[in-house]
C-alpha cells in the first residue's frame, strides 16, 4: 500500500510515528511537504513601484527549501526507525491543493494528515479542531483519508 | 472659468493615473506627465518650478542620503545580525521573538526610516521565521505595521516628516511636543493588539539551533558600519535640535559609510545603484509642481477655507479632520501627494484657526499612519485572506472587517486626541 503523508511545518515525524503504528512492513510512505507560497505575495507586494526590489528572493527561497527539507529529513528518519520504506518530495504552492494533486498523481492508496499543526492552541473537538488544510483534503482527496486528531 | 477646470482636471487625472497605473505606467511617469502639462499650460511658471525644486534640496538630499545609508547597512549585514539578535532574545519562545521583532523594527524605523523596515527587515524576518518553522504571517504583519506606526518618533523616521517639516518650517521641538506621545501610544497599541491577536500562532517554541548564525563576511566592516550608524543617529538628533539641515547629516553619513566600504573593498557601485529608488525623485519633484499648480489656481486655499468651516472653531474637530483626512487621502492616492496638498492647504489657513500650530503635525501623523489603512485595505486583505484560509471557520468575515475598520481608525483617533491635549 502506498500511503501519502502530508508533512506539515513542524510535526512530520509525529505523523509518521502515528502512521507506522498500523502500516504494514511492505507499505511505502510518500512523504510530501508543500512550501506555502501564499505568504510571499504580501512581502513581494511591499516592493511597490517607488521602492527598489528587496533582492532577497533567493534568500527567502533558500529558507523555505531548507526548512522543508529539514522537516522531510525528520519524517524520513522516523520512517527508517519504524522499518518502513519512504520517499520524500518537496513541492511549492497551496498546501491543500498540492497534496490532493500529488495524491492523484501517485495514485496513493491512503492519505494521512494531522488534524492541525498547532493543536495546543485550538479546541480538541468540534469544527475548529480540524485545520483548513486537513479540511480541504478530507473534502477533495481522490483517495481514502486518515485524519489523526489530538486526544481530548 | 475654463482654466481652473483644466488645471483641476490635470491634477485629478494625474492622481487617478498614480492610483490605477493604467498600462503599468509607473507613478513617477504619471506624476511627471501631469507636471509637464501644468508647465505647458502655464499653471506653474518655469522659474517658479525651478525655484521650488531647488528650494527642496534638503528634502531630496535627505532622501538620497537615507537610501544610501540603508543600502550600505544592508550590505554590511546589519539587518541579519539584528534579526538573529531578536531570535536570541526570544530564547526559544515565539511570543518573545515577536516582541523582539517589534522592538528591532521600531529601532530600525526610528533611525533608518520606515522603508528600511518594510523593505529590508521584512524579508530578513521572513527567512528567519521560516527557518524556525514558525507561522510567518504574524511576523510579516508586525514588520509592515511597525514600519508605519514607529515612523512618527523622530523626523528622520519617515521621509514624509522631513518633506512636511521643511515645507512648514517646523522644528524638532514642535515635532516632539505634538507627536512623541501619539507615536509612543501607536507603537505600544500596535504591539499589544497584535500580540493578543496572534497569541494562538505565537504559542509555539523554536530551536535557535535551527537558525544558522548570520554570515558576516567582514566583521570589522560590520563593526565600523554599526559605529557610524550610531554616530549618524546622534547627529540626526543634534541637527534636529539646532535646526541644521538633515540632508547634510544624511549625505555626510552616507559618504562616511561609503568611505568605509571603499576602505574594506566592499563598495559595489552597481549593486548600490540598484538599491536607490531613482524614480522617487522624479515622483516627488513632479508632485511639488502639480501641487503648486493647484495652489496657484486657489484650490488649496479653498480647501483650507472649507477645513476651517468644517472645524467650526473647535480645536479637537480641526485636529481630527486633518489627521483622518490626511490618512484617508494617503490611503487613496499616496502619502507624498497627500502630504503636499495638506501642507499647501494648512498654509492657507488663517492664523485664527483653532489649533493651527498643531495641524501640520496632525497631518504628519495622518500621512505616516495612513499607509496602514492601505495596508489594511490591500496588503492586509491578502494577509487576512490567507489567515482566513488557514483558520477556516474561526476567523469570520465579520471579525476581519471589524479589525480592519477599527484598529487603524482607533489609532488615528487616539493620536488626534493626544495631539489636541498637547495644545
């Protein structure tokens, strides 16, 4: 079985640990992290037309890629500890849309996602307990979805 | 009758073109076209225009010096070091880091101007926060807002202050008397409101080891630049007190920094030239001519009469009208033309107008804070749409509208009252 793991900014390793609890030894994990390009737009918008370009696009790209690769490495290490084969993939775009597109492309059998990246600051039950990315994936994924929640 | 109509049409068309940017025409070109028409139709005489531009040498010199100083400071790594220092101050707590970013943004804005914070610090903080795997949006919001709210602390904190202060013949004493308290209140309110607003996103820890130390290629150069920046800051204050031209400090400071860059073989002329907004000089110069045109036609005097009538002899009403009117205008057209229009309008007010001595400073407050309304209107629209997208059901449209409509006007009103209290 190919399981696509939606690796967020901080808790990718935790997601893999949860998946590993029920994954079979022959299952393969596709670890996918999407750099959210949304926040770049307002920063680029600051340049305006009476201001010179800030010229730090490459620096921001590098920061995004380094942070994404770091979280993928952590997730891959966790998969290795669980004895599961894994591949890593770094994408850019709107996370929820890219995850769904990659799931379709890879013909994943299952898509695993955390309900929230920051569960501590949100209610554990009810609609606010599921973040936007997880909500979108639940609604639009072309495959089965497993949602990991924080226990109340 | 036709001439005032034609002059008004030229002015309005230039402003609309600046706002809308048809066919991606730059603001500077739109303003220059409008100014050329004002000259062509004789609304402004060429000797008058030449005298006007030459008379603003302090403003132009200050703009150039300021941009050079920011460019050299950036190249030396000052902003990266300040960003890393903020991360160390945070001691692994995102809320503390947020407060530290506010503090760093305030210091940079006060001494290097709002553009340095908005344009240079924001991407530095973006990269830093991304590496720390924190939610980047609150930090981008912090940088963009503090760039404006802290730009009223000193005259040098915003080029608009210099432009207006020079035009009205104001002083550091008057500036601090009327604006120091509103500026401090604006900064404090901004920090507190945002810390509360983003408390959920900031309820995180980070590991400083995820952030590589800033790459300082030449520590001696950085140290020299840092010392020179301190000297420049002190000279700004001294020049403001003695009413010496600030452009002399800015250009002198820039020359000293360039000499240091030359000494350490770190002077890259092309790279430096790219950091200067040359179109800004054309824009500001053209706006001076455009506003002189409407002034010669009597429009700004009429606006002054309308303002005096609307204030109805009430000092607080006059201050609020000027503050809010300038902020709205800065939001709609651009704070440079709005500032110039207000300078001309206020210059036409009779001396008996209530609170007349404070009104130029009220206009500065509105012009400095006004772009935050634009921020709320356009940039923050994007930011808030992203936040809405992330939070799904939590942040309703009503909350977004409520924040956008109440926060900045609240700052404007609070500042107006504080200015009025200083009368």
